[in-house]
């Protein structure tokens, strides 16, 4: 059973130490000191929402606030499931969290206390590290589980930095195109406003907006690539480095063409029982309680709708033309304002899709691939994953799970890494996260699944780990990301170069060795899994190059 929480007052932390800082442009702000070396300024509004399905408007002051930023803020309305898979609520956590449609565009800034305790000039020019949450563009929020404050605390021992995280509208509220102008990609425009706010005001907290690294997982990482495909604002690029964790747009996540966006709009209207079309339907949608919009978004997600970027010439510019899945590596490579990228995946990305393919047999799989791609491409995929029509069903499901994880995550990530290191001068650092989920209550317990790295990077789950080794891996994970943001000499680890072949270097999070550099050949030998399969998969898609919309994970006829 799921619960939707709307407009319940957020709760303040108990017995928290506060700190008031006089920002040179924003005035006095009160934050909470936690951990002891970090001040968290929570739920700072960065934009207003003039109406449902309207673009947000950037805020240039905080005059309408109480200037008390010690409390958690409202999230975007969404469907909240159980928090038991991650071990249950955190100490003092209120569940479900408070939500509000018009008060959710907030960000959090975590600053080393030493930066602000003697005024804004105490320390300046620090790198800025910003987290953009994932969740399939239908879930996600700022919370203690994803709080970068512990990373900032760790940074203060050597190379301090400032961190931020941001919220944006989700589901139909943020990734839904109505017949009205300027109604598409509202969630992305929210993100842009948050990044514009940081570009303008982060220096007052001691950060240098010209040393800005953004990182995100899944939909958060895809969001970052969407920004790299956009036209920078007149004020200049919004960040200079990127960390893409299990989220590069490929056939899944590529921009949706107008006819598909229109079909999605009609699906939402039908789900809500709205018969009107055109502008009259928008008026009807605005009359509905937000709970109904959220429920309909969830229903469409369950039906297989992926809320993502719609084709938007205003966002990406005319010269890029129609952006299809196969153009993404080249267009990201053409982004001349980001020259260093970390990218990688979890070791078993596809396991979360088990319920989507449990009914499938080898014969049905071949038929579905043939219907969408043709028999030749279907056979290439069968060969890449060692699938035969008469193979054992259990072995087939294992291969199919590997395939669907590659479709969604591994293949686009590899294609981007390959292109960037063979066609551009960008520095690329590649990783694999091969740590199993440590929480027995999780449905993917003991598996290195999609999203499992989120339980490690922030250090916030360390109190729940059953072994010290996992804590060490988590701390090292944070340090690698900090080293990248801080511009550590020589890089956080050795650069990945596709042209080095079997000698190309990646870093692997391994439960026995911790974070360890390996050549591709060494990793393939240890894991008995190579990268050849994803290249064969990509080659099998080549007949669909240039298609505006391509769904290789669709099991029925095209």
C-alpha cells in the first residue's frame, strides 16, 4: 500500500545547534550545524511556480521567507512507497514526508563551518559539488539518506568544498507536455533555475561557480546529459564537470518526439476520465486535486511510461536537429564546456526488471526482437547473450536480465565512454560498482543492483552496515568523488581510454579489495563478463539509427 502526503508541516530536527550567516547578497540565513564541521542550509527556495504546468520563475531574493533554513522542506507530490527496503526510517525521520505542489522547488547547501563562521570572506573559491536526484523522473527528494553533508565533512580534512542538492517537479507535474506553449520539460527548467541560482549565489557561501561538478544517479545522471545537450544560458555554462552514475540516455531516455508526447497527454486524460481536448483539457487538469495527478502519474509509470525529456528546440537549439538515441554520444562529445566526466554502472543493473520479463521464454524473446528489429538483429542479440531457443529457462532469465540492464544502462554508458575517448579530448574516468546490497529487508538483498551505490556514496547508511569493510568502501567512494570535484592532480584514478583495448583501465568497487584499479582484461577474467556483448547489442540496433523513437525493451510487435 502506498501513501500520498500533501501539505503536512515539515518537522524540525530535535535539539539542533543552529548558526546564522550573513550572506553578502541574500542577507541573514540560519542553518543547522550537522555534522559538527558543516552548516546545512535546508529548503532554500530557488524559484516559484506561477501555476500548474507553468514554468518556474527564478527567485533573486529571500525576502518572502522567515530566513530559518534549519528544517526539512516540502517535496514534490509523489507516491511514497515503503522505506523498509533500505532498513526503515532514519532516526527522527517523518514518514511519509510532507509534500506541496507549489513549495517544492528548494535546494540545500552544505558549507564547511570554517567558511562562514567569520563571515563570507573567511574562505572563498572552493569547488562546488551538486547532487541531482534520480527516481525515474517520478520519485525523489532531498532527505537525510541522500544528504551530502557527510561528504562535505570528509572534505574538510584535506580539500574542503561546498555541496548542494536540489528538488524539481516530477511525473506529470514536471515531465508532461500540454497543448499550451512552454509546457514541456518543466522539471528540467526547474533544474536549470536551481543551477542558475547556484551560479549567482554560491560564491557568497565560499564556492566558486566556475569549479562546479554535478553528479546524479539514474534519472539524475540522464538529467545532467540533457543539460549538456542544452544551450548554455547567457550567464555561461552551469557546471564544468559531470559524474554520470548509471544514467546515460540511449534508446531508453532519449528525447520523446511530439507525437509520442501527445499520446502520453491523451493517456493521462483518459486515465483521469477527462474527455475534453486542447486548452479545455488543460483547464480541467488544473481543477483536479494534486493527489489525482500524482495517482495518474503512478498508474502510467506502472504501465511502462518513462517520464523523460520531450524534444524541445528551445532547449537544445536548431542546429542539433531532431535528437535521436544514436546521436547522444556525439552531441555530448560536442559539449565544449564540460571536459571531465566520470561514468559507470552497477554490476547487475537489470535485476530490478525481473517482474517485467519473468513471463518471457527464449522463443518469445526472439520473436519480440525480430518484430522490432528484424531477424538478423534479433539473432545478433541472441548470440551476444548466448541465448538459444531450447536453453534452460533459468539460464535464459539470467541472460535476459543482463540484456535489459544493458539496454537501459550499460550499453549507452559504454557507447558514450567509447565515443568520448576516441573522438574528443575529454578526460573520462570509468567505474563499476560491484558491491552487494547489505539490507536483508530489500527485495534485491545481496545483489549489486541498480541504485545500490546510492546506499554508499553519501555515507549516511554507514550506521546500518554489518561490516567495517563496507564502511571503508563507502568512505573511499565519497573520497573518489571529492577528489574528482577538487581536481586532484592526476585525476581520481587512471583515465579510461577505449583505444587501449584490453589494457584500458577502470576502477571497480570490490567487496574484498575495496576500490581497485583493473584493466578491462583483468576485470573480464575475474567477473567472467566482457564488454563485447554491449558492443554487439549496439551493433544490432544499427538498423534503427536515426529513428525518432526506438524501444528495444518493448516485447510486443513494433
